[in-house]
């Protein structure tokens, strides 16, 4: 039987490859590889898509988070509340600016921060919250902004997995003070290399971010801030412009695939399937189920995963170990059992194949084999 990968970019290239390579050729022939009109026009197009006034592109989603934290002047002595279920870039950049990550447990159904527990983690050092719209599922931004406003806390949205997702008919990334995006190839809007962007409606933040990403200068060789070098190159900007025009179509295809999985997985006991929160419109960067037979160890999930692998069905585990228990954060002093929901979820999660070009027949095969593994 044909193998089914968890993710496949070659199929996308088969449909838009000609457009991509023509645009790339044009950039290569132009001799202008850094900055220039393509980067500026992409920033304008992305800002318009997001419904914001400012878009500053940069080299990665990781850099976007760093630039956002720096622009908001978060640093030594500050605490930043975030989720233990995310890619490490979120907390890495909190640490990179000298601040301390503070973890709050998650809600098992949405995989996002548990709103009810955020208030208990707020201290007089809390400067910001970084919600992560994990797997493309937006978190309740109305409730989160209320908490943030009540405590005078800044909100940086990590939208790396949620380009195009909406909360209450507003694009995520445009609701908090700053939104951070990644154009890593496997994200919903992915480049053919690294890329990222920061978006905001706050004019006063655009200027420092523009300077910070370019060695702390406005122009020439006069430097006002300690910056970094973080640019989106012209090649990626040209490719992203083309891909942005397909984003809604691709996100719709992901929604259809999620709806299909929902139907196909309905009668399967022992599986919790993901569902959109009321008010949220997910873009399904991942379709992540939970295998609930055992929440104390990951052995049951790992067993199912390797059986699937033997049948030619690829799947992924996001994430096997919560951030608060990672060796790198030993010094923060978290203990196993302290964030029990996240810890259990990490033993149960399994992300099934999800990409816009996945066919219905392939989905049927995935679910057929999964059911087989669960009874066998
Ligand atoms: C991918 C990702 C990032 C980092 O983006 P890069 O472009 O790879 O640097 C940050 N946060 C989350 C949640 C991500 O998934």
C-alpha cells in the first residue's frame, strides 16, 4: 500500500512550482537579494491580509518573538507567562532578552493556556503573556485581553502555527499588542527557507522593530540600539507573495480535512478528537488526537505510533516532553506533577497526517489503519 507521510511539500510544489521558480529566477537575475521592493510589497500584502497597519518581516518566527519582546522593553527582572506545550522558541526568546518564563497549565481540549489559571501566576513582575495558538487553534483572545488589561500586562501572540486563524472574526496576531509569525516551510504560510514577521497596530512599536532587526540603526553607520541582523530576503519575499495568494484556499482545504477526520473518527472509542472552541476558527496546522487509554506514560501512544509506521502511516508527536520539565529549564525549579494536564496530554498526543493536498482516500486509509491498531 502507498505510504502516507505526516506532511508533504512536494505535492504543493507540483501545483505551483512553475510560478515559484519563475519568480525565483526573476529575483536571481535582478541582482537584488536583500531588501528592496519585493520585501516591502510582501510586508504590505501581509499587513492587509492580517488587517493591521504594521508588518515588519524578519528572518524567522524565533526572531519575530525576540524583536517583539525587545520592542516592548521586556528584559531582566521581568516575568512572562506562557504555555508549557509549545515549541521551545517561545521560551527561548523570553530567556534571550533576560526575562523569566512562567508556565501555566493548559486546557486539554484546546491544547492552549488554561485561562482560569493565568491569574494565579500573575505577580508584580509579570510584564507580558505569550499565548500560543497551538496547532492552528486560536485561544480565547477576548477573555485573555480582559485579564491582561485588568493587570496592565502586554500580550504577544505566538501565531507561528496559526497564520489565518481567527478569534471572533479577527485574525489572530492582530488582537494582542504584537503578533509573531513564522514562515518556516511546514507552517500554513511557509517559505522555501526561513522567514518570519511581526505585526501590530501600534505605530510606536514599528520604528524600534525596524531598527532592532537592522543592527539598531535607522540608516548608514550610526547605531542607536544594540540590534541583530534579521532580514527576510528577496527570494523568500517573492515566494511568500505567491503563496499568500493561495493561503485561504489551503486553509479551507485543511478545514475540509479536519471535518473529514471528525466524521471518520466519530465512532472510535479511546480517542479524543480536536474540536474548535466557540468563537475560534482554526487553520489546522496539525490534527492532533489524544489516545486516552493511558495518561501516566507514553508507552501506549508510542506503541500505536510505531504500529502505524509499520503500516506506512506517518504521524508526529507534538510535544513529547513539556517545556517545564526540559533539562534546560531545571534551574526554574519545576517538578513533575506540577502542571498535570500538560504532562498527561504529552503522553497522549498524536498528530495525524495533515496538509492541504491530503486526499480523502488517504484519510480513509489513515483512519482504517488507526482503528486496526487500536483493537489489535
Ligand atoms: C515554528 C515555531 C516557532 C519558531 O519559528 P521559526 O520560524 O522556526 O523560528 C515559534 N513558536 C512556535 C509555536 C512554532 O511552532
